């Protein structure tokens, strides 16, 4: 690329055409030779007459200048001008290695990183330099190939929710050692320091020059939220000390309807030169229980998200004893030690069981309660089946009663023998029994058993085939000490000793508190240590991606308890929410003691910011200017020749300017459309949408795709109006980040390769929309490629878009699906393409076909998604006069294909509006039989 006056030219030799402009000037000014004079007497009769129109004998200077400017603009446009051209030496031919930290720390600026990376690939492609890509968070063997092949993969490149660790850096070093030859390195740093980076810098320096790109702004992060006596403590970190700065933390949770909302906001202020900012947030217990995450407003990064777990929610525990307490005998009270163990970490409720049960506590503790009234027992059974935990302790009353003697009682995990067992007393043989180590399958596995814990009395379980699987703790002689069974969604647990120190010394030890914690009776505000979680395995429920968006864990393996607390985040330990039975723990990117350290680079490494202006091709602008000048030249020529009156020329010029304004770049109009509407405008639009049936399409950011989608839904709406009783209003474009989706029964979503992924809030709205009965028609518009077995960029983008959505299992539309007969009888669903399969919600496995009916009773409701690639909007699209906008097929066959596309659209809307009413015909034989016909 050649740079002239700060502008680069990809084809500078075309600028030689500017030398021909003087010749053009003289050619345009040339006039025919003067005519020969020949006297004619009759001409004297014309003397004194004046001609109303005068013609110039030569071209005016301003018209010459206009024409020369048009030619010059065309020459400049064809020469490939580029604003802000790269100053990189294009003569370099050494291979280029692009290294990316690609961690959560760079997620907030990932768009700028992608733009800078695209610029580097553009420069490398222009210089014909082979390029390899190395992500330090997920190293892979180096593949040096053409820069253009990497440019096609940029859309799918995303940061990961961890920093490069020891294992990743070791793998990266091995990858570099396997590479042959020298190469230069461009390193896109996320701005944070991590162990092992200096060694990698030394390895790369041996192969060639290193250039680093890094944002100067500090990296922000959130520590896990902690619970204090004053409320919830939130701490934000930044990697560099600087001037005072304020950020806003959003407390996110779900409302009673299950919709994700912002429950509270908390401003945090970094002092001048401070790297930490903390503040307390006080919320009622009900709101605190609904919290799911905290996040820094305006930043999309896994490090700026702090997930919550049971540590912020004080569980409500109802304590019920069989006898009233004597203040003078507090240490003998069956509830005294339970209060001491649970009061610091749980909300305690005490009273009579009929009064406590309507409060729906998390745990009910029955201390030596032998019998319950029938109505109370039925209420407790229902409560347990709905997910409650019933914790029972033995005592003299339970030992003397006949509860669970004849068989297993609903609220007892095992059968009991009559009486009890006394060990080490004056009337018994032997010494008090100690506890055996907890078995691997027990929730107490990994807890250390103190030697001083001994049992002197207990109730004994009756031998039973199911006894072994219900024992979770036992004495040294194998006698069950704690048993448990599942009842519905809840559990019933029985300690075969008393809750006080009358039968054992267990309530006097710290083991008692740890056992209650493992049973999720309490929720400790302190983060459990690795020793506390020894022997446990935690299953991921949902995890975070690099941008801080939640996604289902899928088939990710479980994590050992100590690693969940102590190990650094990585591919085997992704930040997210983990379940360990009845308790949930959140593993965040940052741990409670973590700090953020800014990256430091050696003096030999050049560090640049992302602020350098990007290259902007100007060829299109110059060619557009040339066409505009030529249009003005036409008007000027007509004016000079006398074929156009000056007033008419002025009107035509004004019309041309108005047309140019109307066809201004789509970006400007998009910016105007993106301006947030006023509250009154939003209310008016909501009222209009609620009053009419409106079909909507998702705005992709691609002006041409959005234009065709709007025209397609307009054509489908017209077809519905003329052929059915449905009368849709004008279709609407939907911004997923801003617009409410509940007004639209159907969303048409054309998928493009470059459209941005929705935010977490948008995904929450989409999932709510799908659960409420809405339908999304995903159209990748690539059936021509899919039929040939190719995987298009749009299809890969759809996989990324659909990952966080609650989409049920899918199948290709069966022949007896409601979509095949909702209005028209169809077996094919063409659009502009015909070969693509169409996917809908899979039929239930127990769907059966009734005798005499040619179809099964499928999907009791509307399929939430329809996925295909036949480009339906292009087949439906019409212009303002109702004429087809785009061609479909050829001749009569093409028009038949367009007609079938419209019929599919009609069936789709009918299915959305009426559900599976067509499948209800399977009940016709039964109805006729009842009527006696």
C-alpha cells in the first residue's frame, strides 16, 4: 500500500490518470471551426430580431470544472483509497503469531480486541504473511495459514471465564517448542498479570519481535458477596490505582413469577489511589433469598459477576419439642444445643407445630416427638413431599412409644425395636460406643470423628432389607446412629440419640454443627474451607461464559469439594453454581482473598493501546461522489443547452438532494432509531401492539436482512388478511435488548453470521417468552448449503444463539404434525429454498395413534421453536404495491413454490393462535360413541 498525504492507495498506479485532466480540459473547451461567411441579401430582412434563447459557443468553465471533478473522483475511487492506513512494513514476510490471553479480563473490551485483531489479519493478508493463532486459556497446536482463513473464524472467537493457569501455560510452551522456524508475535493482553507469563515472553522473544496491545483502563472485578450481621457486603476490585471512580452494582434475582429482575442497586466508590471499594447492602430476608447474582452495571465479564448461593440465605428452621422447658434446667432442654448450633446461621422459629407449619420453613426439627395428630401428620407429609427436610431426634418418649414398631412409618426412615439400647451404664456390659468413620456414600464423608464423642443410649433400628442403604452414620460396632430416607422431593432424617447430652456427647462437640451443616439444616455465612468439603463431590448446575452469561452445565463432570474452594478456575473448574445434594455453592471467578494485579512488561517489549484509528476504505465514497457529480453535469448540460428552464433545474436539484437525504447511510438512521423513546411513546406503542395482532421479526443489525424480513412479514400478513379471518396489523421489528416480547405471538428470527449475541437480560426475556407460549421461527437462510452437506456460518451462529435458550428436544416435522394441516394440507415447507429440513419440538414418547384416525395426538400445546433454513421471508416478501420483491425458482414451478411458502406461513400462524386443536379430532370416535351414533 502506498501512502500519499496520509491516505493509502491499494492501486496507486491508477492515479496516473489524473495527469490526463489538463488534456481533458482542452478537449472539452474545443469548438468546431468558424463557418465560412457568404453574403445573402435576404438576410437583411432579419436584422433587428432578437432570439429569446441563446446558446454558448463554448462550454462554461464551471461545467468543465464539474466534469473534471467527476473524473478525478472516479480515478481516486478506483485507486482504492484507505483512511488511516497501517504503517506496518508490508515488505515483511516473516510468519505472524497472534497470542491472546482470551480470558474474562478482556471480555468487557472484546469488541475492540476483535477490531484490532481484524486489522492485524488484514495487514498480514496484504503482506502475504502466514498467521497462527494461540489462545493461552485454551492452547492448541499452531497452524500457520493464510490470514483470510482466520478472518472467517473471528465471529466465533470468544473469551473464556478463567485466566491462563499453570497447565495452560505449560501446554502453550510445548506448542511453541513444536513450531518450526522464526516468527513475529502480536500479543493481545487482557491487562492482568498471572504466574508464568515472564517465561512465555522469553520463549517468544527467542523466535522474533513481540508487540503487545493492551487497554490502559484498569480491569474491574467483584469478589464473592459475604454475609455479615449488618447485611450483605459487596467488594469491587480494580487492577490499577487511579483517580476516584464510582461503579454501580446490580443485585439480580427472580420475582415471584420467575422473571429475572434487578432487585436492588448499590453504588461503590473507589477512593483516589484505592484498588478496593466496599459497601453493605441490607435486604429483607425474602428478597435476600431471591438473589441469584451481583454484577457491575455496564460491564460484560465473568469477573464482574458474583453468583450467590446458600451462604446469603439464612434458612428458616422450626424447632419443636415434646415438652415445655424449665428455665432452671436449660442444659437439659432438648432444644438448647440445637439453638446454640443453629442460631448464628439460621432463622429459628419455635412454637407449636400447627402454628409453624403454615410458615413453610425449610427445616422442621422434632426433638423426642413420638406421635403426631393425624391432621398434623398429613400436613407434615405433604410439606416433606414438596421438598422439606424433617430432622428427628430420639429420646425417652420415642423409645417408649410404639412408633414405627409394626412397620415403617411415613415420617420415620426405618423401623425401630421396642425400648432402646443402653451402653456403658450401671446395668449394662461394655463401654460407651464411639462413632465409626463415615462411609464414602454418606453426606458426612470426610468429617473427622473426635475420639471424645461417645454414645451411651440410643434407639435401635429393626433389621430390614432397606436398612443398609438408609444408614448414613453408625457406631463402631455397626449399629445405625443416623438414618435417612427420601419422601417425595424431601427427606426424613433420624438421629437415634437425643438432641441434648443425655444419651451422647455428640451435641457437645463441633462435629454436631458440621453434621447439621452437611444436612443443609443451617447455612453458614462463612465460605467453607477445603477441609470442610473433604470427601464431597459437587455437580455443576449452571456455569458462566467469558461474558458473564449463565448457561446450563450440560454433561460437565463433577468437581471434588476441596478443589471447588481452593483450586483456580480453569477448564476443569468453570465458574458457576454447583450442587452437593441439598446445598448449593457458587464458585466465582474471584475468590474471597484474590486481588487484581496489572500486567508488567519488560522494557524490550513494545506496548500499544487500542486507541489507534482503524483503516477505513474510501473508494465507495469517491465513486458515489463521482456519480453525484455526473448527475449534476446532466442538469448543467440541459441548462446550458436551453432544454431546461432555470426554475425547473432548481426544482430537480432540490428533489435530488431530498432523495439523497432519504437514502442516507443506514448507520445514521439506525442511530436515530436507537434513540430511546420517551415513556409516553413507549406506552402508546404498547397500547397499539396490545390492540392488534402483530407479527414481528428480530432486528439483526444487517439493514438488508431486516428490510427483507419486514417485507416478508408484510406479505404474510396480507395473505392472512385475504385468506383467513386473521387480520394482522403492520409487522414490527423487535430489539431484544429493549422491547417487550409479550405482544407478539410469533417472532421471525433471520440468523446472520455477524449478529451480536443477546445479553443475559435479553435471554431471560426470551426464555420467559417461550415458556409463556410464544413461538420463534429461526431461519438460517442456508438450505442451499445445508442440502449439499456444508455447515454455514449462520448455522454455527445459531448454535451459539440457541445455547442459553430453554429449547426442548427437537425432531424433523413428522408427517402427522399439526403444522401439516393447521389450515392447508402440506407435506413440504419451502421458502426461497426447498431442500432444508424443518425442526420442531419432538413428540412425546408415549404418543399413540387412535384407531381410525390417520395421525397421533402430538404436542399438547404449541411447539416453542421452529428451525429451518429455507429463507421464508424472501419468498413472502412484497413491495409497497403487493408485488413479489424477490424471485423464487423459475416460471410456473417458482410461483408454485412461492404459493406453498405462503401456505406454510398461514399454517404456522394458525398453529400459534390455535395450538393443537386439529389433533383433538382423535376424540371424535369417543364422542360419537357417547352420543350413540
